[in-house]
């Protein structure tokens, strides 16, 4: 799927250049939001959209409706604070996402699936095609295949989990680079050395970029994808003298761990060198968990990291960033999703 992401890296650069030519401050959240939307809709549904310039596209409109929440909403708060109420809401036919939106994606996925099954030509590899292949695998009898409803649900979850997190993470990282020009310059030097003359990034080369890793890791420490992790205890267990009965909801405060003064020197400061080869081996993996950890960590972690790396490289190959008078130098705040 890397070529698909690369295609929208080029669109991202074009959109940024168009905005830069206006000579006005740029809201990077809007630009990265469009990039994230384009990548998500393309890799999950095979739909090519330049969402910044086509905001009325039905896929864009419905995808954004999935993500439109008011945090004080009583229903959303009840799901977060009291997850055991979920079966009751299901019985009452009360759902998190608007029915019109889920109907749109259900019909779209059904139509795309039928079209691809009729067309015997080789299709590009996106998540929808991978799920269709899984449904029709000769090994289907050896494992439970996805139902059509589950296929739709997985596609919606991909949008829900991947859009806002990626665009916000990129925006916050660019803020740190703009306010730390020395870090930005050092990263650009690594990019130029790895991809001379603005050469297109490759998957293998991106994976080998040490300073890019350091910068991204430090940004995800300050602004973790998941501000807290939730896991249900499956059996009675005692850990360090604390008894945890089966059925207990255990919450791990990722955001607090990432800024704990006992674990990180100057935890509120942006220091990519924390994650240098020299230092990262001394970091306890259970004190740094932007995507969770263990066998149930974020399934989209590698995809998200590569997506963000490609965007950063393409942007910094072509532009440098600095704060403008409208830039709000922040007290440390954060956004979160719950995993």
C-alpha cells in the first residue's frame, strides 16, 4: 500500500504549495486532515479523493460525520465511563454512529465488493481487497471468515481510528519543529542525505532513518495516540501484591506516564535525543506506549508510523516552517483516543 500513500504525499505537497503562495499563515490541521482523509479513503475503500479541493464528495462528508462528536455528549460519555452499558444500548437500538452514515458505507462496500468480484482483472491491494480475498480464500473452512457486516464495520473503524489521530499527530509534530528550528534543520539534513535532490521516499529507506525515528517518537511521547489504555481482566490475578479480580476494567494512564518526572528528565520539553541509539535501550517499554504494547497493541501502528513518516519527509523536502504571530505557544495540553 506504500505507493498509494506516496501518491497522496504528492497531493499534500501540491496543496501546501498552493496555500504557501497566498503568503498567509497556514492552518496545518486542515492540510494534514485532508491528507489523512485521502489516505484513509484510498487504502480502505479504493476511492481516490482530493478531499481538500472536493469537500462535497459523499465519502468525505460521511467520513467526517463518523468523527463528529461533542465530548460532553451524555451518550458518548456513558460509553467511555460505563462500557458495561454497551449491550443495553444495543438492545435499545441506540448506536454511536448515525444510521444514515452506516447505511451509506454499507451500500458502498456492497457495491464495490460486487464490482470487484465481477471484474476478474487484478485489483490494487487496499484493505477492502484484502478483506474480500479473505472472505473468498480456499482456506476459509479453517478459520472464521469476515461477514459482510464485519467487513463494513472494519472499514468504518479504520476511518474512525486513522483519520483524526494521524492529522492531529502530524500537526502537533510540525508545531514542535516550527518552535525548535535546530531540530527541524537537523531532520531536513538527514532527509536530504537519504533522498538527494528531493528523490521520492522508499519504504526501506524511511525505515532506516534514525533521526526521523527519534523526532517522531519524542512527539508521540508528548502527544500519545492513546491518552489512556483500557483492558478487561480475564481472570483473577495478583500483581505486585495487588489483587485484580476477573472482570475488572484496568486503566493505564499513558499520558501521565509519558510526562512523569520520575521517568523522564524535563518531561515537558521536546528532546528527540531521548530516543537516540545511546539512550533508547534504557527506556522501560512499559513507560513509553503511544500505541499500547504487547499482543493487543494498536493493529494499525506500523501503517500509522509509515504514513506519518512519508508525510513528514515529503513536506520537509519542500518546505520549512516557523511560528507566525497567530501561533499560540501552548501550555502543554493534549488530545486523546481511548484504546
